[in-house]
């Protein structure tokens, strides 16, 4: 997991070949969080999902992890908290892995909680189970999915 401000994205380029396109997309600022749509950036290798949702509580947020994609979650409005736990330490699956949506939910509790502010991003790798969208009111964010196998 990595948390930082959007202006710091160039220092993470060596981690993955798709990060340049993903972060340039976020930096361009055409982030329509008013509609829940998926926008292709580089076909199925990199795409963005916009969301505006009512915040969850720590008790109602479920840990989730992905196998085929890295999440770059960029917060547009409000503050957000998210729970974190190493995926390898999650031992209580909450249903089967959803191959189509590339998501596995867990009943395990987060081992730590973190806060993020608008203009900041967090990168979740497959090793990072995360419980997002915790806060109050409505949270608007953009999630850029970057394929692990590029």
C-alpha cells in the first residue's frame, strides 16, 4: 500500500509500466464522479471507475482484495478512512472469489485504519486487503484499475 498526494506520482513510475498512463489520466482532471461509469484508458489493461457513494462505518465496511488488478484510488471530495490488512492474513472469506469483478471479500477485521484527504491517492496491490469508503456523508472518488500482468 502506498499513500501520497497526486503531485508526487512521478516517484512511483518504476513500480509498474502502467502507472504513467494511470496517473496522467488522474492528473488531467477530467474526473466525472457524478456518474458511475467505466472509462477505458488502455483497453482492459487500465480503466477508471467513478463513484459517489454514501460512506460506510468501520463496522459495515468489508475487506476486499483483487488478484488481477492494482487499485489506484484517488479521493475527489470529502475525507475517507479505509481499513487495511495483508491479504495473506485474511482467513475468513465472505463468499467465493468473483472472477468477473476480480474481487474477494473477507469477514476478517482490518488490522489498521488510515485517513486520506481530497487530492490524495492510495495504491492497493493484490497483497493489500482494504475496506474502503468509510467516513460520513457522500464520498466521491475515482478508482483506476491497472492490470498486474501488463
